């Protein structure tokens, strides 16, 4: 089998895996728990066949030789939309992992938004605007996806380190999504690292990236098809540090009972009161 035929076969398998994953994801109504992930899956189910038609239409001169233009801007539009949706997917996974701790979930959500914003700003600030319009679009998309990849790897590391404390099972869908995102981020890092190099579709780099994408989709299909283990209730001792952190996080931002504090009287008012008391005492003494 030629390399071109092998890549074509992998692209068809990727399309099929996206459809299978979306079927199980929506059938089990996981989109109610992870709405951004549902939109992300629907985007790729709709976009991948269109991109394949546009790509293979280029050598056949379909659409009046405009297949490359349509393919280029459609590809990068889907790429940028995917990067934005992946931020929300990571946020959903983070909130789902901390669902048993309402205080830490609320405080962690605020911190997550600021970290994501900082990652995006740092990545986009390194864009060179000396390129032409088309090259700026590609570079901006790669920078944005690199920021998403950093967030994905940090999320996966956080879940791996805190699974026991959070009572999170390996079979939980939140961990499955994070695991797939971690593998997909490796593919994005590889592409971003070789952005300045010219590689053909059949290059070993493309085979490696496509293999990681297929592995990610296979993992998501397995998690969506298999029944996940019911999450056990979190039972913590009263002196647990995690329990104290959750109480502190719950208390932050909430106003307690308001207490009226009387303002101290001014010196002028005190002098008047003293004079009135002295006059009352003197009148009482004169009567006696």
C-alpha cells in the first residue's frame, strides 16, 4: 500500500470513528453533562467529510479550481473553532471532577478562567505580523491550539495526581475525555513544533499525528460505549485538609450576617451631654 493510500485510509477511519463516538455520546445523553464536548463532536462529524471532499477535489479541479481556497479557509476555521471549544471542554471536565466539592469547584472555576486567559494571551502575543494574511491565520491558529494543549496537559496531570483525593474512577467519562485530550495535545505539539518545515501529507510526521488522533478517538469511543462506574460519595473526616479547603473556598465571596456598628460620638456632643448631666445634678442638689 502506498503512503498516499495509507493516509487516505486513515482519514476514512477517522471520519468513521467521529461518527461512532458522536452516536454513543448522544445516545447515552452525555451531551447534557458535557455540552461543549457534544458541540465539538458534532463540529467534526460535519466538517471532516467536507474537508475530505475538498482535499481530494483539488487534483480533479472541482469547483472551478477553487477547492484549495475552500479547503484552506474551511480547515483553519474548523481548527480555530475546535481550539475555542476545547477550552470549554477542559472547563467542563474540571468542574465535573470537582463536583463533590462545591466550594473548590466555584473557586477553581475562577482560577481556571484566569489561567486559560493568561495562556491564550501569552501564546498570541508571540505572533509575527510580518507574514501575509493567509500565513497569519495559520500561525494564529497554531498558537491558540498550543495554548489549549498546555491547558489539556495541565488538566490531565491534575486529575492523575488528585484522583484518589477526589474519589474519581479511571472509568469516569471526565477522566476519559481528559486522557484523550492529553494524547491529542501531543499531536498538536508535534505539528506546532514543525510549523516552519514543509512536510507532505505522506510524511512520517503526518502518520504519527494521525495515529495519535485515531488513538484518541478510539479511547473516547470506548469510554462512551462502556458504562462508567458510579461515582462513590466522598466521605472525609472532619479534620481532613481537603474538607477544610472546601469550607474555606465556600466561605470566600459570601457575605455573612451584617452587624450595625454604632459610630462613636463626637467630642462636641459629649461635652453637651456632660453639661446637661451637670445641670441636672445641680438642680437636684438645690431642691434638696
